[in-house]
C-alpha cells in the first residue's frame, strides 16, 4: 500500500494535536498492539538533518506519536495515532516549509503510512 498524502500546518508556539486512523482496505481499524511509530520533518527529502523527530516514546513535554490516540485513552484496537507537538517544541522550530513521513513498525515490517508537507505559521506573541 502506498503512503497516504496529508499536509498540515504547525502554529509556532502553540500545541499541534491531531489524530489519524490506520485502517485496512475494508475500513477496519488496524490493531496497533506491538507497533511502534516514527515521524521526521526535514527541509528537503535529501537533507541529512531532521528538523524534528517524533516517536511513539513521548517526550516529557508530551511531544510524540501516541498509539492510543491524541487523548491517550483510546484502545490500541482503534488504530488511532495521535500526532502531538507541544507548544514548547513548536516554539523553537524555525522553517517555512518542510517534508515529512510517518512510519509504523511491527517487527521487521515497516509501513510508510503518511507523507506530505508541513508549513510553519510563525507566531508574533512570545
């Protein structure tokens, strides 16, 4: 299955929090038990330095990929993945546009779930 396309905006200095749902071809949610996830933002595909890396091991400020949904209370059976970038993390980002992809790993199997562009909407109030 090819990666889905989804583009989004990060508002600098604000919390970004949205949820995607991983489903099979019959629209049945995929059970995420035993999975891990990783997402990276880069200024270009060939850039060796990531602007931001998110994983299913949440950072102390809550930034990361939550396999229990964006609220952290959804069952793994739902296939819900919360993408969370805290206000603290977003406040130090400095780019105009970037590319990203989101991968799910189960054992040695890697699935590129999403890819797209990210725009940073820079804040005025600091």
